[in-house]
C-alpha cells in the first residue's frame, strides 16, 4: 500500500477513536464540517476498501436522516448545510434505501428555490443578500452534478456550471489567475470594494474548494457539453496560478495565497491539501500536463514534513485555519489554527486518496 493511503488510514482511525460517528461535531446537525471529513473518508474507502469506513459514514448519516427521509436539525438558510448531501448520493447508490432519496429530494427542492442576485449568483446564506462566497461552490455544485448524473435531471448540473462560470467572471483576477474570496453584487457589504464589490484577499481554503468543485463538475458532465472547454480552461488557468504561488522551500501554500512574503502570513495545511488533490486529479483527468504531479508530490511532502506529527497511534494534522468569514489581510493572518479540525482532516483525506489513484495509474497496487 502506498504511503499516502497509510496516512489517510491513520488519520481516519484517529478521528474514529476520538468520536463515535453520531458524535462528530457539531453533533446532531447536518453540516459541512462532518460532510467534508466524511467525503474524504469515503474517497479513502474507495481506495483501501475498508468496510469500517463505509459503516462509520452510514452511522453518521443514519443518526441525522430519519426513516421517513426527514433531516434532523437541517438549517435551510445556508449552503453549508447542503454539502453532506453528496454522502446521500453514495449511500443511495449502494443501498437503494428510499430514505436517502427522499432526503435528497428535500435538499434539491431547497436549492431550486435558493435566492440569487440579479446576475444569477446564489447568496451564500439567506441573511447575506446578494453575496457570493467562493467556498459556496463546493457546498452545492458537487451534489448537483452527482444528482443529475444519478437521476438524469440535467437542470441541476447546468446550475452548478453556471455558478462556477459566474464566479470566474466576477471574482477571478484575469491577470493573476486567482479568485478573491467573495463578491457582493450590491457593493454594500463592509468588506466589498465600492467599485468592484470584491473582497480584498485570496483566501486559500476558499480557492481550494473552487478548484475541487470545478473538477467534480467536469467529472460528471459529458465530454461534448457546450461549457466543458470553458471550465477546463478556467481550471487550467487557476491551477497554473496556484503552482506559481507554491512556496519553493516548503512546498506548501500560504493562508493568503498570493502574499507569501507579507508579514504575518503563514503556511496553511487545508488549502495546501486541496491544491495537491486538485493538481493530482487534474493530471489524472488529463486537464493539465503530467509535470504538475511534481508540484503535487512536493506539496504532499511539505504537508507531511511541516504539519503532520505522530503521537502513539494518532496522526495529528496541524496548521489548519478554523472556519472563517470574509476578512481583510489582518483577519485572515490572525485566524486561529486547530489540530485535526474536520475542515483540514477532510481535505487531507481527499488529497491522500487521490494520490493513491495516481499511484494506481502508475501501476502500483494500493490494496496490499
């Protein structure tokens, strides 16, 4: 078994020892904190085939989804609480239990009615009128394209594509190839530039979720889809910019991606994991040239060397920014860090599992 999968299993085991599935925090809430981590665990399961991981995921979902398909403590006013729906897709495909399909129907109905700004951009939360946040693309788009692929409703896939394209149009810096964290159509948010409506900084984890989500979209839509080439070109442009901003010494990326030399900035593990995942997956999908795997491997090694420590049987992933609103430079640079925060754990597992796929492409066995 390759090294990356061993790390993924070690972190999965560490979290499983700490939490019963139903106790994952925030307990009893259908929320992306758990959804992100369990998505990474599911990708790990697909590579190593350890059935305990599948059962752990199912136990958490079953602690939230009732037999009639209703969802416990589901907050339908924020995209954050849509993201775990991708777990329901996998569980329904594997079990055909009707409750998962019913719960998916609830989520899709919520998304269908979600408010948008006049340009069609989804509000990040219902109390943030007209605001698009970059991380919001991951909360809904992967679910939409997977739902469309499973049930044949292309309407939702197109909505996901439209959101990704609009974010690039409104939030992308065409000179640098990076995207800002947020954009307010009304220009009224306290962080919004009065001329552009943009926030000030390129926050790493939000950018990471964007490139991950675009790959998820590309993975599900047909080769002849009219928007496919545009999405592929955007993904190449952003990944090229991400490689340009990789820290040469450590191999990791900074919390504020394009300001690595600025005072107070620091190397952050969750965005670094998402960038490595995206680079490796884009190579596998033949969206970028094979040489990009070198940047991915360098990033992986940097995370292991700087942010991972082993304590007995436990793997501890440090340098993970806690949950973050839209900030100025000082706000991002002064955000607290956490160890084994589920944001970071999920991103780390996604990365390790994808590198396992790369190894399989090169002829190495990951199941022994």
